[in-house]
């Protein structure tokens, strides 16, 4: 029988891969930033589903730490490129 949480994790990881393709092939810088934020959010949701499926809080802790680092990095990139033309 297929575990529902593992199926949700797989679907969210496929969504994340699709968004990462969007990050690489979009034209403007700000579209890349938005796509990167969506990718981090989808990957965080996949980590949450995987944590529930495995019953492990370690996966959840790593997911939260990586999501915070990624959000901080993306916000830093946006603030540094705010004055530049797209």
C-alpha cells in the first residue's frame, strides 16, 4: 500500500524540480527570485511531509534550518540588487 505522506513528498519534490527549471530559464532577475522562493517553500513542505512519513524530528529540524538559510540568502540577493536594472 502506498503511504500518503510519501506520495505527497514525491509530488512536492517534482513540483520543486519544475520550479527550479523555471529559475534557470526565466528572463528577468525578479522572476528568478520569486521562483526561488516558491522552490524553497515547496521543498520545505516536502521536508515536512517526509518528516511526518518517517516519524523523525531530525528531518523537520534540518528542513527548517535549510529553509531559513535559503530565505535569508534570497532576501540578501534581492536587497543587494534592488537598485540595479533588471
